[in-house]
C-alpha cells in the first residue's frame, strides 16, 4: 500500500496497473503531484472546530485566521477534503502568488499562467474575488480582468475559449487581492460545501448544514448520547448528528464539485475515494435521535431530508408542542433553535416562547444538558437560567450564541 500524501491508495485493489505506473501518471498532471497552499474557508467562529476536523483527517494546519485555515497539499487532498469536511465552506487550491499595483499588472500576471494545461477550452469558468485596495472599487471589474486574461490566453494558445458567467457549477477561480498582494486560487468546491446536499425540502429559514454540524460538535453530544431537538424545523441538527454517528461523509451526496472540471481531475481516483468513504459508514447505531415540531409540514420535510441523508432509521419523529416532548431518564442533550425575531416571528410571542423553554428545561430536562441557539440576546435572557457557556457563531451576518445550560439533577451529569 502506498501513502500518497494524506490519501491512502492501494494500486492492487484500485487499478490493474502497477503502483509505479500509477505514480508516474499522476506526477505528469498539474496540481496532482506537487505541494501547494490549500486554504479552507468557513463561517466566522468555526475555525477551531474545523481545525480539529482537518487534523482528524491527518493534515497539519500551518495558518489559522478568522474564517479560514491553511494546509499544504495538492489536488488529491482537495478532493479528499471536499468529500469529508462537515464545517467548511470552500477548499481553495493556490495557483499563483504575485504583486499587482494596477489592474493591468493583474492582467499581465494572470495571462502568463498556462491555463490551457488546467482548464478545457470548451468548458465554463466563473470568477469570484475579495478585493481590498485603491486600484479597484468594484470587484466586478477585477473579476472581469481575471476572466479577460484567462480567455485571451486560451484563444492565443488554442484558438478558442471557455464560456464564462456567474454560475459556479464548473471551473471556479477565486482572486484574493489586498493592497498589492494577489493570491489566485482554484475553488475546488465550486458551489459551497457548507450545503451537504440532502436538504431537498428546506423549511422556513433553516440553518446551513455546516453551521448545524458546528453546533452539534460544540455541544456535549457524542454518538450514543440521546439528542432531543424539540423544535426541529427541517431537521438539520438531528440529521447532522446522525451523519456524524454513522460516519457518513457529507460529500458523498454531492454529485458535482469544482475540481471535477480541471484537467488534473481523475475520475477513477474520486470513485475510489467514495468507495473507501462508504466502507467507513456504520448504520448500526441506536435510534436515540428525536425530533419534534408543531408543524406537520416541517416534519414531512425533516423525514424526507433524513431519508436523503441516509439517517432516517436513527431518528424518531414526533408532532406536537415542544413542551410535551418526553425527555429520556438517561442524560441527554436537548437543543433548540427557536426563532429570534430577525427574519421571522413576532417578538411578543417569542418572549413567551423563550420563557416556556426555560420552564421546559427546569421541569423536564433535569440531569441533561440544554442548548439554545439564538441571535437575540434580549430574548435569550427570558430563559431565566444561568448559562455554563456562551459559544459565539454567525448565522449569515447575524451574530448568534449557542447557550449551554447544565441542568442539574443532584450530582448526575453526562
């Protein structure tokens, strides 16, 4: 067995060719064989959780910022990360670092890159960016400069060019340009991997899947501990817990990634990665996830989403008011994501709801851990209980907190 960086490849199992021939072939492919900077982005406040995920996959984090982390690797590693990471948003593979003090400098540097080696002239490209300097006031102009440099190079080398536009379903190039420092990347995710692909029927304003996974990982819940979600909505929190318990890689459900549209992409390697990921799945888990909602429409959505995720058998679905949910005698994690008035819900009614949550915790959840995820600190005060932790998150642009309550029953704790 040969360890090619972090992904283990068994040539006798995966290919009739010899290992030496396999390694020789991939060495000729751009980004397959040499190490580059890989930047993995996430929501603000999630980097610590994401770092543990990345290190758990065998990688070393070399830089940690507010909303991204950096490792060293190649395209194989990008494929592996896109398949397995739960709390990430994008996996960016560095193409080139350079200095640019003017849009023309940007164009000149990008036009020197051998794009014909990396992307197909009959494909489709999308350019996104973060630009912070005095040279470009509208990022759309910067994106256009990048696109022009790429297509002009392709035309000069091959006589034809890829189509381009805003859709991120094929090759995506990302420019990070601050002052004179330029970093150009392939966005190997394409569409963000914060969406895990199972939520075919969302309900109201659901949590992003990566945020839900981060919330679960921040709680005291571990596989084997009952998880109760009395206000389930479309079931994202319980589904993410179920996927963690069963070791279902979130990328298994996705059918399209940005890396699939690069010339370096090897479909056979991706197929084998998915086969190996499927071998890790363990569905022999106890049925100790419970979701409840007062809306039958929400429960229908939750059931269908759980089925798409492959964890429906682990979850009990109940219909009714959250105050009537029965909490097991054994210690459990009880987690609620009530509305918090930013986008929905009447504030006066929500004040009553939050007060009822506090009563529910005190009267029915003793001996367990209680959690509230909310973006409204004034409403959170209506819970009327002392928190043991306040964990900061952002839900989009809304600053939120995951509030943890240790609900004592004598000395009994998880």
